[in-house]
């Protein structure tokens, strides 16, 4: 299992940061490669809820996320399934050290769906770096959205 992992601090308290993350109408502004929602259960982001979304044309294709754990204001963990990989994505929210915002940690533990030596090499040389970059872009955009939300 491989891991992509990034962290940032945002200008919202943990509960509000969680709510912003769970608001699918805001995903186009911060989730890297997000295109549009195809289907979402009414109880999103509660445990057991499923979201199916489509990436931008040059992206990941169809992505299915099923909520494994959801603790509002603390964390949301989803099982992620797409054509090339499957894994677990966890977003954690905690009060920042200064108490004015939140620390946000985004982790994707994944394995490639295609097996073999070539896929392992491709993961180490290309995919792992691309995943880390995508998480970094997502968190950077999320911080921008949180700052705008905090200013309201």
C-alpha cells in the first residue's frame, strides 16, 4: 500500500472546516481534478453514504467514494475506487496551535488495481509524486476557500 500525505492550516474552526469539506457544491473550487457529481446519497457525508463523481476530461475518470467514518468537526474517511487505484482517503481536522483556525491533514492510502513489476515502478516514479502534488493543490485551494469563508 502506498501513501500520499499533505497538511495545511486553514482560517476556520474544525467544525466549519469539516462542513466546507463536506459541501459538494464547493468541490469544483478546491478538489484537484473534480468535474461534477454524478450521484450522491442523501445522507452524505454520514457513514455508509456513497458519492460518485466524474473528473475533468484529463483526470481520473469516474471516482466512487463511500464514507467509512464520519465524525463532524474531526474527520471524514472514505473508501475510494477508480479505474487505476483503490484506497482510503482520510481528512482530519483539529484546532490549530493558535486556536484561530484548524490544522487539516489529507491522506490517501492506495494500491494500484493493475498488478506487476511495471506498475510498482510506475507508482514509485510517477504516480506517488502526482498523488502528493494533487493533494497539495487540493489543500492549497481548500485553504483559500476557507479564508474566503472566514471573511464572510
